């Protein structure tokens, strides 16, 4: 038995471990620890696939394990982060308003975990998603949420957005629908280095690199840069889809 064939699955389990810790820390309110663990999980998620290709260690077990790990790291963990942040706003309001409404709204961020499960199940049986994605990938969605919360934790000027009754429920619904949408979204993985085959990817990498300049010039946190990159990625693919559908 080749030990190398177990390397990708081991990396996937590390991804899962990071996701479990992110959930635990998220429930404790340790936002920054959770954010760093979601980033670590995304890195391990990239390298388990890379290792599987490099070592030619593909297996049905690895595919299923990867989906289970992604559900925790990129489905449950980000939904818990939003749930905790939203609940911290709702708690003082519960005693002064419609308690049932507030309790129901407090659980809307968990839609992200449910739709992440649906998105991952669809991905496993969808033969169209061999090179690019259809719908928002769960790691991109999780990182977008993590970066939004991380950056806003250093900027109280965003509290007017977060500290209201409808922002997080609205964001949770929008992101959940994007996860299972039919919007084609290009993958950032390169199958060749030819510019003609990867024009959108190369241009996006150039754009992402240039975004560093205004973020650094304004002295903003690094999470703003990654948030803008991910937000631009979603907007670009969505508008491209809408224009083609007309």
C-alpha cells in the first residue's frame, strides 16, 4: 500500500480540523481566530487537490471527504460567524420588541450552511463543473464573509450597516442563492499557461494585484483587499452572465 495515496486525505482532514476549530472559536466570539482558521482551511483545501493531482491519488473517498470538510470549514463556520455577530446586536433588542421575529431572524445566517451543503452535493454530481464553477464556490463565499467581518471589526463606521434588523438576513439569503445559482464563475486554477486560454484569469490577477495599491495607500487592513477581490469576482461573473442572458 502506497503511503503517498493517503497524503491528500490527510490534508483534507487538516482542513476539516481547522473548520471545526473555527466553529468553536466563532461560538466563543473569537472572530479573528476563526477568520485565520477559515483562511488556513482554504489553503489546505487548495493543496489537497494539488497533492491529489501531483501524486495521482484520486479516489471516491477523497472526493466525499473533501465535500464533508468543506461543509464544515466553508459552510458552517462562516454562518456561525454571522450568527454570533448578528446575535450580539439582537440580544438587547429581544426584550424590547417582537421576540419571536427576532429569534427567527437570528437563525437566518444558518441558511448559508444549508445551501452550502446543497451546493456541494450538486457539485459532486454535476458533470458541467469540470473546469469552471456554476454558482459561487463555498471557499470563495466563506472567505468573503470572513473578510467582511474581519475588516469591519477594525472600522466602527460599518456598524450602521451591521447593527440593524435586515442586513445580515439579506446578505445570508443573497449569498445562499448565489451558492446554488446557475451563474458560471471561472475557476482560478490553470490547466495551461497560455494567455488565450486563460484571458479572464490573467486579467483578474492583474486587477487583483493593482487593488493592493489603493488599499495600501489608505492604510487599510489586508482583509479589505481580499474582500474587494472576492466581491469583484462575484460582480464580474454575475454581470457577464446577465449580459449573455439578455
